[in-house]
């Protein structure tokens, strides 16, 4: 588990004002495993480190393969 960030703080960093998800939506996403995190005492916390290395499919780089079938690294993701 990486660094846990309060759900509302994470939303402010990831979404523009006016399109930020609320507490209940973040809880829904964590529960459905759309985003990595935990519900602690009824409050959502997002695993910011794991979220940062996911792509639009929700897979981590280890699950993704480059054209040569080797696992992709963080550098591969940064350079596209």
C-alpha cells in the first residue's frame, strides 16, 4: 500500500473545480475497485501512489506489455 490521501484532497489534486467527485462517489469508486484506496472509519482514502501509476485501463505497468512483450517500466510510461 502506498501513501493514503484523504479522498477530498485527492479529488482537488486530480479534478478541476466543478467536476470533482464528492465523498460518496469516491467511496463508490473505491468499493468497486475503480480506484485504489481504503474506507477508514467511513471516510475514503485514495492510495495516491498506486493511482498515479495506473493508466486509463486501471492496470498497473506490470500488467501492461510493450510490443516486445516485456513489462513496461515507469520510464516507458513517462516517454509514452
